[in-house]
């Protein structure tokens, strides 16, 4: 399957989910990374008018889990995010943020993802970590 088809399939799987509600779009797939973008609007703001940390963490978990599905998963596994953490270093009021997930560790059942979220000027907004677990699908 080519990269455009993989991105389209990811997007389709997210239809009518929380990911769709946040407006996350998968935009780039490399040999060892996945990038998604999210528009920063009042719907993802905290009360002070900047990007909410929870929306940022959700973006990180989304792109990291999707990367895991591409690079570690298959139709025979169940994938779960089991820990996500985020260090926020810059506020964003509008525009887009871009999340790039790369694997720090790809074990047989546990993976660790490094997700950097940047603004349109390529300045770091948040540095995130995600641990994922893949289990055999015995259903």
C-alpha cells in the first residue's frame, strides 16, 4: 500500500471519533515517522485563549498510536496507549500545530514514541512521550 493510501485509511478510521472532533488530519508518512496537524481554534482552547494541554496530549496520543499501528501493528493485534505525558513550552492561540511521532523503542509488545508538536514557525510547542502496548487479537 502506498503512503497516500495509508494516510487516507488512517483518516477514514478516525471518522466520527474524538480524533475527528479535534480536527486532526494525517499529512505525512515517512520511513520512520508520521505527522498530523490540528487547527488551533477556540474549540481547543483553555479559558485563557491558548491551546489546551489536554487537546495537545490527545493529538500526541493520536499520532503516536497511529504510527504504532503503521510501524508495529497488523490486523492481528490490539493496540492501546498506556501512558502519555506532555511538557508544554509555548502557547498557541491560532493557526495550526504539527505533531511528528518517531519511535524511540519498538519492542514486540511495548513501544515508546517521541512526539514533538510544533507551530507553523517550526517552534517547539510541546514535547510528548507515549507508551503503547500491542497484544494478540484473540477474538
